[in-house]
C-alpha cells in the first residue's frame, strides 16, 4: 500500500512539473465574425516597438511560425490590401522562483509504537536540513491581434505566456511548438 501511495504522489508531482513547463494560452474572438472570408493577411508589425527586446533570429522564428500556421489555414501573406491585419505585441519580464526542500533523517526512532526506541514514551534523535534554491528566469507574453481590414475592428486575439528558453537551439524548437499551441485557439482549423 505504501508503494502505491508513493507512486501516486510521484505521478502527481511529475504531472505538475510537466504542466509548468508549457505555454499558457488564452484567446478570444468576435463570435459574429465569419473567419472563412479571411483569405489574405498582412503583418502590421510589432506594437510599441516591443520587438526591440528580441534579436533578429527570434523575430524571424516567431514570424515564420505564425506564417506556417496561417498558411495551414489557407491564408496567404500579402504586403497590402489584405483581408485581415495581424499586429504583435511582446512583453518580457524577469522573474525569480524560490523552492525549498527539507531532508528529514530520523535517528533513534519513536516509541511506544512497533519498532525500537529508547525509554518510555519515546525519545528520538533526528536531523532536518532545508535547502533553498532561487532560480532567475525570463517570462515572455506574446499577444497576437487580428483585425478586420475593412472595419479595423479586432476579430481575434491570442495571448501566450511562457518561460523563455535561454539556449537558441531550444528556442528554435520551442517557438514553433508554442505558436502552434496558440493557433489551436484560432477559430479555423488547419486544412492539412
């Protein structure tokens, strides 16, 4: 029975830590908009110069991933006269997390229970050591706004918040995956 409870606890911890590493995604859209009419789109750039926080490689990764997702939905990127306009906004925040781990080591045992101990009522010798870890990381929030070109009104907004990977080779793999997760919230499914 002890092994089963330990396995369940370990499984719950693994699920918790695996969920923390993924991007959190939210979206909203105009329920009256007909998204099938949007066949072309154009990028309107980064709002409030928020791209200044990115290097050229990461900007390209984000734009390429978005283009691939819109392409999969039958939309074509054009320079002008698009059906929809896409604007991007990015916020990067420096964050810190603190974790504590206590290692408890029992020595002589406790009485009067089964096992061994010293004296009546039990006396034990034990030690506990608590270790604190503080980790600094960067959290990024990407906002994708899609506007109807004719009425200039917002028709879809996707917001993704995630921990930014430090290594470029990891960003090269994770950015497309996270953009794909964000675009699952878009009201039109990929056609291929």
